[in-house]
C-alpha cells in the first residue's frame, strides 16, 4: 500500500465533511496546523477548484493569534454549500 501525504489525507477529509460548513472549517484549520506552506497553497487551490471556496485565500499561519494583529484566515463557502449545511 502506498504512502499517503497529509495533504492527500486532508483533501479526503474535507471532501467527506463538505456537507457541513462547521466541520469543514474545523478540519480545514486542523490541516493548516499540520501542512507545510507549499501544501497550504496547494490545498487552497484544490478547495477553489472543487468549489468549496469562492475565491483564493491568502495563506496565514494557523497558529496566529488574534491579539497579534494579523488577519485570521476565513473560508468562504458557496451559497449552495451553506444552504445544504443549514438544512442538514
């Protein structure tokens, strides 16, 4: 059996939880804590190509605190995903 990267692992997880915005956000932030910078960029590109986000995001360190003055990363979901999670 082949070795799976964390990036591939989190892509699989994010696909499986995409029906629920809160779960998607939770798993996305977990991924940001584990992935390398280049993997974070690749994950954001993949999320965009899958329609999970509406626009590309700037990669911000996952351990950035709100008190540091840096912007917190937000995931913007298409309305169809938000509607699905609200009705679930």
